[in-house]
């Protein structure tokens, strides 16, 4: 191969830097929308691909309530299957914990 060829012609693809936090933040937003759509479905509301403002507000309230319940309430659920909503809320909480871990690591 001749010198001076581009990286692409030499088989190297340009790799853009992506912060490790970006995909985790995106996952949190996806889960938030999924929670909103599931709540809308449970209420018999029409659920488009993009939740409405009121549906997102309902998701915020559910997320806040789940977070405020504390570990004690969640431990009692270990002995029964989680509902689809509870499973999404638990997954959302885990993603939020991951976000906090990444941010804490950056501060230390």
C-alpha cells in the first residue's frame, strides 16, 4: 500500500469518541418513555410512539413514588413476581444508580 493513504483506505474506520455516560443517559430516557407508555396503556389511553406531556408527568410521578418507597418495600416484592410496570421501574432505578456511579467516579 502506498504511503499517504487515508485511514479509511488502510482499513481503519474513524472512531468518534463517545462518553460512557451517553448511552446510559439514553437508556434512562428510553425507560422513562416506556414507563409513560405502559401507564397510558394501563389507563386505556391511546399510546403513540412519543408519550404526551401528561403521560410523561405520570411516569415522573411513578418513578418518584418507586424511589421514595425505600428498600424495605422493594424487599417484600422479592417473594412475588414483579408486574411489568414494577420491572420497568426497577430497571429505571438501576440505570439511575449507574448514572450516579459514573458521575461520582468522575468527581473522585
